[in-house]
C-alpha cells in the first residue's frame, strides 16, 4: 500500500509560459499515483482552478486551491508600473498597446498560499485582486499590509516556496541568519499556519538546503512539508517546460539560464518516491498528506447568486413578476381573440415557467428583460440570438421575434431540470452603443458585483512557431522555412531555403509546436460575457486589468464560469445592427420616413435579389460560399433564409448535408430518411439535418438519449475540444440506437451527421434570429441603397468586404458616391440631395427600376448621393478631422489651400492624400498641384 501523500505545490499550464501540463493530465496522473489530494498553485491567481475542479469531478480527487505570489521584502515597495497612456478613442473603439511589457517575472520573493475553505479562498482572491489592480497586466504588485489582512483569515496556509522564496533562497546561499529573519517575519504574519517547504530536484546543494531548512523549522517550532514544485505531470514534458521558460524570458534555450529550469525532476512523483526521498525529514511527507486531506473543498461552494432583482412593490417575488410579464405579453403574441391565451401556448408557457421556477432562475430573465428595456428606451437596436430564442417566455416578454411554438423549437435545449445549468441568453446590441449597456450594468449592480469574463488566448501551431523558433535560436529565414514545412511536411523546403542548425530537426520543432497547440498564452476579454453577482466578485475569482482602457476582467472564461454555476450574460456587439440603425436614421432625417424594421413587408422582389446572389454588404449571406449557394437555394420564404444561414457552416458541410439538401430542394434527387424514426425530425429540411436541435432530437428519438445525455451532446457540439467529447459519446449512442432497431447503414449515417456537427453547426433558433437581420439588410439595400451604403460605411470596420468594395458595388447599382470635400465632408459619410429637375429625378428612378430596384413611398422623392467622410482619407487622424470641423464652424469654409494650412495645420502626408482623394478640388487645387504643394503648405501651420 502506498504511503499517503498530497502534492501542495503544483502549476498547470495556466501558470502562463511556465507550467507545461493541462489540469486534466495532472489530475489523471495524481489519481494513477493514488494521491490523497492535489493542489493547484498557479502564479498570481486562480486561472486554472475551475478547470482543475472540472477535471477532478469524475475521479473525486480532492483539490486544494492556492496561488504562488511574488512578495516584496518587508519595508520594500515595488514601483507602481504606470498604466499605459490612453490611446486615441476612435468612435467608440479603444485601442491600446503595452510597449513596456515586463521582461520576465516581477521582482521579489515567491510565497505559496493555500486556502482551506470557501471563506479563505475568498480572502486569497481578494488579496490577488488588490495586487493585480495595483500593478498592470502581467505585473501584479503585492503589499505586506494586504498580506496581513488576508492572513487574519484562519483558513489560509503559507508555504515558504521554491528556490525563489525568501527563506529557501537565503538557506541555499548558506545565510541562515537571513533565512531565520525571513521565516520569522512570515511567522509573525501566519503563526503556525506557516510551513517550511522542502523539495529535492537532484541538484547540487539540495540536501544541504533541506537539512538547513528542516533544522530551522525545528528551531521556530514550524511544520515542514515535502513538495516537488511540480510544473508538469510526467518527466517527458520537461523539455516543453524548458521551451516555455525560454519563451517567457524572451531568450533562446542556449542563453535562458536565468529563466530555464536546470532539471527534469519537476513532475508528479509517486508517494513511494517522495517518502524515500524525504525519509531524512520525518513528518514532511505525512504533513503534506494531512494538509491535503484537510484543506480540499468543493470549489462550487464559492459561486455567487444573482442579485435580487428590484421589482415593482406590489409583486411578492421575482417569479410573480416574471409570470405577470409573460402572460401580459402572451395576450398579444398568442392571443385567442377573446382577451385570453391560446390553449397550446398557455400549456407551453406554464411548462417553461414551472422549470424556470424549479431551477430558481426568474431573476436571470428579469435581468435580461431589464437590459433590453434599457436599450430600447435609449433607442439602441438589440435582439437575442442562440438558444434563448427556444423559449416562448422570451418571446412573450419581448426579447425575441422568433416564435418557438410555431417553429417547434424545444425549450429543453435552452433550459431543463436534468441539465441543471443556468440559462444562456445572448443579446446582440448595435456595436457603437453596446458600451452604454455595459456601463448601465455597472451602475445598476455596482462595479464590485459586475465584471467581464475572460477569453483565453491560446497558442496555435502556426502562430506559436515564431516563439518556438526563437527559443531554439532560429533565424527569421529559418522560421519562414519552417512555416512552409508545416504546410508541406517536405524536408527539402528547409534544406533548400534555410538549413537548420546541426542537431536540430524540423520534426522536433514541429512536434514542439503541436504539443503547445491550444496551450493558454494569456487572457483577453470575452466579446461580451458579463457576470453579475450578489456579492463582490473579487471574493469568487481574482480580477485583473484587461488590455482595453479601463476594463477589468475575471480570471475565468465563460466555460469556467458555467462549470462553477456562475451565471453569465452575453452582451454582444453586432456591427450590422449599427449599420441598420444609421441607415434608418438617415432615412428619417433626410426623407421624413419612419421605418420599423420589425414590420417591414415580405416582398418577392427581395428574394429575387437574394437568388441572384446580389448580396454584397448583406448580413451573413455575402461570403463567396453563400453567393455560390443562393442561386441553387432559390430562397422564397423567410424560413429559407434561416436554412441558408445555417447551411454554410462546418457542421452541415462536414456532415455532408449541403449538397443533398440543395439537390432535393431542386427535385434532382428523391427525399429519403436514414430511418423511419427520423422522418418527423428531418421532414422540414428534406431528410438531412441542418440545425443543432435536429441532431439532439435524433439522439433522443433513435438512441433514447435522456435530457442529460442530450445536453452532453449539445455541449460536445459547441466545445473547443468537441471531437474528443463526441468520441466519448459514440458507444452510448450506438448502444441506444441498437435497442431501438436503428442499426447498420442507418446508424452509421446518423453518427456521421453527429460527428460533422462537432465541427460547429448553428441552432435553428440562432439561424432564425439572424434571418431577421438578413432580410432587413436586404430590404434596406434594395429600397434605400444610398442610405444603406452610408450606414455600412459609417459602421466600419465590420462585414466581409472592404469599404472600397462596398462603394464599387453600390456604384454598379446606380448609387452616386461623391469624393471627400474639404468644405463639406464630415467625419462620417453623409447624404446630399441632387440639385436637379423633376425629369431628371424620374430618369434617375427609371434607372433604378431597370436595375430591378424600386423606392418606397413617393417615387419622385429627390435622389441622394453619398458624400464620403473625411475618415476615409488616409493619413488624416481623428484629431486632424476635428481641427478641420472646428475651423469651419468658427470661420466658415476654406477658400484657398494656403488658408487651410494656416487655419488647421496638417502634415504633408495628410495634405497629399487629401489632394489625391479630390477633397481639395473645391479650393481650385488639382490633384497633382496639391501633391506638389503639400510640403510647403504643411510648414505654414497655425
């Protein structure tokens, strides 16, 4: 029987550019070695804690949660790194750079801190948050005062750390006076919750240091623990750890001694090996095991609840208010004509509301409803997408126009008792104004209780090649040759272009890149994920600076939050909503026509335009693949658009659904079904699965999958490592299908479709939500082409095509586009009326009708041209445009080029591009003349 042992000092690959193993691998190895428990102590936070928790769920391995911090010496104060200067604010889009990123770790000494319960975990998270906020991205600054406050929590345990710890560093140097002083200072803070850490990596001096530390512990009456300062689960990963260290230190392996580990011993060792190695230090291994067993806890216990929703006073609780909103809305959506609700709709709503109440999520729906109410009150375009549109409750409270009852969409894909997971409603807001909604969240719930979730930026095999190449000392030419090798696997590419150094093979570099593929590199900010909690979030997971100005971010991503039961709201930015709103406003401002995109008519001529693949600038159907499909698809109804949106996705493509569907739609092959059981599910898509919901229903009907199994299937289809997850479900699926008589080719065909969708497919509710925007963008482009173009240009960057391509396409359709004008153009593109007589107006619209277009309303309304804004003049920044506009407002238009130079002051490149664009023609300055004069005019300046 193995002696009991728990590893208390262990880094996953979320110790960025240091740890070399996934949490799953660490857990699997610890289970195989029969550990009592395993700690995760990533640097400066709990980045990998949720993943370690998830990895340990099946085996039941107890996990201890901690972190390794870098602490200044007592009395020493680290210089606070200044936040980088605020970068230019370009119409709501903020960019910044970190040119002063730290080279290597922050100065100071390491200290390992462990939590023994949710309360002490919260205290540690608060300590790390304070350091992250005091410092900058990747450089937290800890403070002894904060440490004293955290240490008052009796559940926090400290270990003296690795060779970079203050106590062992002094002992390593033979300075036991300093070692005793350093240990005494920590003892004053933690008392008997401080343990002297011993480790042995077969390095010179390890025995002497451990002897000295063991004696010091006896002198101070402190316990000792044996650890292995683990950075990888298996010795065979040591070389990857060296590469990561070199990347982190921005060195190659030959000169990275200050960063590169000098040993391959930092792996999970067996309890027997640890007991043998530390036999000279009685109690060190046993104490580690005892602490591990005593300090492990369920991380889900730290999860916060949603805050109580502030309701109108006459409602007893959140459920009563949600029920009221639902049934009042249902009278309009599913009214029976007599002031009541249709029976079938009432039954569906009662079912949904019962599940919402059972799972305790009425507050979630009310928060989303409140955000949408705020947005609409501020005239911000928004709509929900994704599985939230599977809910009739969402339809009735005004979150979506998708009717899940009419479409037969299953509520269980969104929320079910068996899943037990929080709902996930994605809300799209127009891109330029999404920030207003985020700020509303901060104001309503408080900054301590609302925060954005992280997006884990990972290494990819090709992108990591630059870093790996540098770590191996390759020249840029050799890296370029290796890039080609990744594509061809032809060794001659390297031999011919840039031979590698002796002893280094392309296969070794390639293998290293593949091993790093998917490894976390750093944290970004999720595109819109926000967590709202009933208590300070820094007690749940540390918060750190994001790379966006004045943005903070949790150390967990959306999957971590979901696994921990933390409710997330997706507040997403959609550029097309912004473009549509800008176009609608221009139509109102210039023509007095008020449009409601929710009520625009369905017109055959719009579908004719789509069938011709005349879709440049249109939402979701402007790609080359979509253009190639539309003429074969021949959409005639709104639902056809939903199918088109879902069809050109990796899931249907790899599941071989695209061409069979199109052939069957055009009568080129008969409609057939894999098995009679599948006909009710696949009938509306001609016998082939197009939507995620259909795949889930196939599993339920043909294999008898339960709600929980179906949810695992849904999760596998949307998971980054979905192919592995799908493989684990294969046996369950085939066994279930066999029980229901689905065998042979039918079973294989169903499995092939499911496998294909593991590469990403759209849910039907998502596709229908997007189809509304597809149609709205097509309708505006057809009826109001000038306004639509101006809206698109002013909403850039977005979409598939460049501004130049959008302009050229619009001009081919008869839209007049005017060059920038130094005296007329604003920052954005604007509309200008033609000064023409009625005959010319009629002629203009005749041209539009001949092109298959026609205006809405008065056919003789004055036509408009699009005047390009100054934002589209290269080398002319926001500040220069602002000066031009201010100068015009103060003293009127410019009359000469010299006057422009004197009143505004522009650079030579700016003047050159203004001239080249034609913007200076109103001053009587030709393009070539302006180019010649740019240098002398730039010297005038105000």
